[in-house]
């Protein structure tokens, strides 16, 4: 099956090079100059991955990522941008980005990162399917294959990354989970940028369990995490 990539970039020269390169690699690429009618575009095209510039007309890439996350929580989102300050990178991951490539970049790096993102999605799907259909965490019920966290009458749809991280925590429940192992499993490497991304996701997961003090994600300084459901 041919993988589809939605590419939003307003620089004509760069967009032509990226589109031609990815097309030559066998991807089906839909290029847009801005994010107008993004929801309609995603629903009609059905991309497997989104490439987003950040500085775009009408609406910026971070805002577009938030829209995409509400439609497809598991869809990989890769930012291509010259905004490289630490706060920009954290904002990108907080918006739902799964990778962040700084301009200028090589086409070889871009292709490698796209392939890695798609490979991780396949790997995560396989890993999630090996867990029980439902995992009870005190007042919560976690459904890994459906990527849902239920509490009372509320159902929270998890992103692909949230689902994978919580699955790893459940597998290692009551035992130390090495931070590097978690980074390698979810992102494929333990770079500084992915490490900051992990911090964002851990904060999100903690907030989801905030109403139940017996469910804790404890940071083990210099080591990793301990997931407790006492």
C-alpha cells in the first residue's frame, strides 16, 4: 500500500523539492500552501503522516497540529521549521508533533525520519495488540487496542504516543522502567528533543490520573519511571 503524506508548506522552491523527492521514493504526496479547510482535506485524503511548516499564512503549524490531533490522535506529525529555540520545540511537541526537523535539512534526513515515524506506528500497533483488551487501574479502565482511557462516564481518546507510553508503564507496573528504553521504544532514539517530548507526554498522563491519588507515575531521577496502582 502506498503511504500518503499531507505536506503543508508555503515556500514554493522547498515544497517542490520535497514533493518531488518523496514522490520519487514512492509516497503519494498532497501539497497545500496553507491549512485552510484542513479538516476536509484530511478526511478526504486520509494521510498516513503530516509534514507541517510552522510559519504559515492564516494559521500556524502548531495550531494545525492541534486540529489534526482532534481528528486523528495517532497520526504522525513532523514539523519542518526554522523555529529552533527550546521553547519552540517544546511547544511543537505539546501541540502533538511526533518529530521536529530544523531547516535547513537534507532530503536524506527527511526521508529517514519519515520512514522511522511510519515504522514506529506499525511497531506500536503490534505492541499494543499484545496487551489485555482492558487493564483496570483503580477507577480507570485502559483499552490499549482502542486507545481509550475510561473513568466513570468519561472516555478519553489517547494519541498513539500516549497509548504506547501508558502501555509500557502498565507492562512494567510496580517495576522501574528505564527512561532510555522508553524513548527507544516510542521514538526510536533517545535524543534531547525526544527526551523533552517524553516529559510533555508524562505530564499529560499524570494529569489524566490526577483524580485518583492511588495511580502514580513517579520519576526516578537518573533512571526512569515507576508506575504504581496501590
